[in-house]
């Protein structure tokens, strides 16, 4: 009689296998772009059966999104350890978006895949909301969660119907458009920064205004 591994051990093994697959795909993409991420090649290099690979990732686009998600995890960890130093919400948000832009443009084909996954919805993905949530946390100076461990403070859960969050989501949409222009060759990175700064100031000023009453509370109490 075959003895099954405990569920916890099996889940850990599955997570490790999934991580190995994603890292293998990312390594192939860095050498030869998304075109090099052929499912059979990924399976062979990751040491898994092709059928196993398809159980984890039903399509190549699912695998590409997983690789981009890994990049977003890295960005979140970087921001948690080295937060933007700008005094305004707009400055902090633009800093994060430029870090993301430079990281993605090191592999333009992955950036193109990200844009397609967000605009064309070829696969179900949480990348859009995660990017907006990250911007909201940076703009409001809320803790950024780490996906390889807990942050120093509990991560705040944004109210996605809040006007401030909607403004942040608008900035995120502008960034996606600017990224598309870069991929088309119609915009350089420095021009993207300039345009994001112009858009971010009026959109995110409310995040700074919302913090003013909190700072004035002690004085109002004394009066």
C-alpha cells in the first residue's frame, strides 16, 4: 500500500516545484525573451513532466503572468526595505512607478506581456489591483506586505471605493498607458517620469490633505 505524504509536506513540495518552474521560466526569458519560454523547454529545465507543468500553468500566458508576479514580489520587498523618501504622496507614487518601469524594461517582452495581461485580460490576474494597492500603500504611507514573510506592522486593507483609492487607480492606469508608449518606442523613460509627475500631483494631493487634520488634532484639543 502506498503511503501518502502528509498534506503540509505535500503542499510545501508543490510550492517548491511551482517556484522552481517560475524561476526556470524567468531565466529562459532573460536569455531569449518570452519566445524562449517554450513550455517543453521550461518543463525539461525545471525537471518536471510536461503534464505537471500544464497542471500548474494551463497556458504559456499563465506562466508569463507568474514570472511578472514574481517581479512584483521583488518590487514590494524592495519598497518595504527601502521606502520612497519623497515628502508628498505624488512623489512617493512616482518613485515606485519608475522603479517598476526600469525593472520591467530590462526585459521588454515581459513588460509587453504585463500590459497585454492587464489590457486584454487573456488570463485572470490580480496584477492590476496589486499594483494599485501598492501605490495606495506608498501614497498613504501604510505598511507594504512582504510575500516571503510578515511586515513589521499589519498591512492595511484599502477601501477600493474610497475617492483617494480611485485617484490612485487612475494614476496606475496612466502608468500602463505610458508603459505601452515606451514599448512602442514613442516615449523614453525620462519623459515617462515627467508625465507621471504632472498627472500625480493633482490626483494624489488629497492623500496629503487627508493627513493634515491628524497632525493638527493635539493643537485643536488644547484650544
